[in-house]
């Protein structure tokens, strides 16, 4: 199936999504439809043959026109019954097997398409969302899609055809009793559809409550170190229990109670319909307009006809839950993705590293406070620039703008004199390497984590980068060396070791623009000094942005920009800024020296 993402124009069009995915397997669906027709004809004929079988026992003359050949006709009737049953069971088995296969393929398609789409959503989306909520929505959407397609559409459709065949034969046997059967079915279906509109909104509330609960649970587990540090295990447990039991649980209990009542009423309808058929059958048999065999056949058709609707009723709750789950997942999958290749994009063969901010202002959401206000920065290729200031003054936001994670609310950012909005984002980011303060590592091998800097690299290049980053010193101490699993988020490595992995990644990246986002702020002085030499070598010949609190890392910068409340209030070299007695840089520098 093509790797495309299914989207809809409305958030309440779950059925459209279901059939979009089903359409990708139209050949298999057509094949199953043919099998469904065969199954319907075969299953529809079984009660009729059974009825004739009993009539042949009770009144042979009604069935066998030539009673002298009664034994041969009995054998023929039994063989016919066996053939029909064998055909019906064989077709149903093939149908079931192929339906399961399609269900498995569909869930794979849905999950891979969904996560592929999520990865293309802008950074702002992921910054505002709880990861646990995202996982829960996609997982529920995928499982719901499978249930609806596999259990309801593909498996129930042949049974609906059997209903049509069964009702047709029932009308042939006795129209009056067939009408009574149809009336029972309509009443049965009516109770189902009457309750659907009010319960759907309740289920939407339930799904939202589940998503919130999963978001809290994932957040607690992903930050388990902080939970244990602050002895907050009981607090988090109570919060999660409250979400799952007292909030989500109560909503779903209401839903389950309503469905339970509906199922009870529907069972009463089935029983009353069967009793009515039996009572009237006694009268018709007395009038000799109905035989015992025909009564047995009609009873078989009642089971055949009610069976699929009972299955549908049992699964309708899952269907409604599933549709709302798919719709909620679709709300995320309708959000606009990043425009990686803008219209009339500039075709750059390479990036030199000249960067200019022209009166740039930025706010994360319209109406929020301005994080950046009138920023002007000009950096020539190969220069080292330091962004200095206290936390929350806009330094990291400036860095995010360079990578194209966000675009200015006002003003322009130029890369090699071209507007960043006109540059292919993939090409731009391929020329940028970031060594962050908090290094993100995958629960994979050291080799795989270093290779993330350049997925096309060789083992020799990985080892060379590790050596350049001085990461080989600790890697060689592990029993598995480069095949050592680092644990969730690199928990098995120290902060300094993770930083060296990040530096090795940057070396493999071989970027034109290097961003060092407070890479040594969490390190002790000795480790910081050790890594400074590695970083100094990495910066050679590259446009480098250093975000720093600890000013020892910025003294050799070609330009220093001092931020305060989203504005640049000072700029220049270290030697010039340190001379300003009442300057912010001088104050930060003196404070840093005093803390050492």
C-alpha cells in the first residue's frame, strides 16, 4: 500500500477513514465479496434442507414424489445436506482467514502512516502535546480500525447476505410468519439506532478522559527519576488512579450501563418474536398451511436472520467506541504538516553559513507575550557567536528559529542572503548539527545512537567520530562496546558520556552550522574542561552558535549578544563587554566568577 496519510475534512467522519483504508485492498474485498455470496447461498439453503429432512421423516409423501425410491432419495437428501454444509463451512473458513490477514495488514498500514505523519508535524505540535496521549489515541485508532473492518465489515457482510437469502426463502415458505420475523428485526434494529446519537457524545468524553489519563501515566513513568527524588510515588499513583477510575471509569460505566440495558431489551424482542412464531405456527399447522418441517425451517431462518443482528448489537458498542477513537486520532492527523519544500523554493547547492536576523520578533501563539522583540543579528560564515543571558530571555528560541522549527512573527531570517522560508527545510537541517544541554538518546546501541548523526555512515567513520569526541574511552570499557544498549533516554550513561555521544553525532554530521545549546552547563568543571577542547576542534571552520550561562565557554567568541526580556541589549567581544562597569554581561561574568 502506498505510504500515504488518510485525512478527512471533518473530525466526525470516522466511517470515511474506514472505507478509505478498505479501498486499498479492493481486490481482496472483491474476492471476499464473491465468497460472501457463495456463503450466503449455502448457509441460506441449510434450514430449508433441514426442514425437508424432517418432513421426509414425518410425511414422506410430501417430500418424495416416488416413494418406491425412498431410500435412494434419502441418501441424496443427506448427501445434499453434507455438500451444502461442507461448502458453507469451507467458504466461511477461507473468509475468516483472509479477513484476519487484511485486518493485520490494515493495522500495520494505519500505525506506520500515522506515526509517519506525526513525525512530519511541526515542532510546535509536539511541544504542546503529551506523548502518552498521542500514543493512546493512535493505538486505540488502529485497534478500532481493525475491529470495525475485520469483525464487522468483512465477517458480518456475508452474514447480512445470508439474511437476505434466508428472508427470501422464509417468504417462499410462509409469507405471514416471514412478515412477523421482519417486524421483530425492525424493532430489534430500532432499539439499537435510537440509542446511538446520545451515547456517541458520552463515548467521546470517555475517550478524552482515557487520553488524559494515559498522558499522566506516561509522564510519570518517563520522569520516574524526578518522581523518586521527590518521593512522589503515592502522589502520582493517586493522580493516575483518579484519572482512570474516578473520571474516565465513571464515564465508561455510564456507557456500559446503557449498552447493558439495550442488550436486555433486544433479547426480550428476540424471545417475543420466537414465541409469536411458535404460537401462530400451531394455528397454521392445524389449518394444514404449514408443515412441521417448514416450522423447523422457519425457526432456523429466525436464528439465521437474528444471528448477524445479535452479533452487530454485541459489537455495536465496540463500533461506536471505535469510530470515536478513529475520529479523535484523526483530529491530530488533520493538522498541517511542516512545509519541507516551499513553493518556489531556492535551489541551493550548498550552505556557506552566513546568517542574518532582520528585526525579528516572535511569539509562540497569537496574543501571547513576545519571546523575541526586534532582534538584529548578523553572522558571517565561520564565525563563532555566543548568545548570553539568564534563563527564559529568548536564547533557545533564537536557535530554534535558525533550524526552521518556527518562523518569525515579524521580520526575516536570511541564510546566505536567502529568506529561510524559501529554503528546503530538509536541506537546511542536513547542514545543521546541534549539541544540546539534554542529549536525547534512543534505547538502542551506542553505535546506532552515534550513527543518528549521519545514517549513511560506516562503522569505521562511527569509531573515528567517537575517538574524536573522546567517547571511545568509556565505550571500550563496556562488555558489548559499541553494541552496548544505553537504556531508555540513555539512562545507563552519565551526563558527560551522553554529551560525548552528542558531539560524536555532530562530527559525523559535518555541518556548516553548529549549535551548542548550553552543552556543558550540567557538567562539573573537570568534565567541562575536558570537553571544551573537543568542542573547540569541532567549531573550526563552522558557523557556530553557543548558548551559555557559564561564560567561560564564550570568551573566545567572535561576537557576543546579550539577551534580556527578549531583546538584545549588548553586543560585542568579551574584551569590550567586560569593560562596561554597569553592563549586564559584566554582571553575569562577575557572578559566574564568584560562584566558581
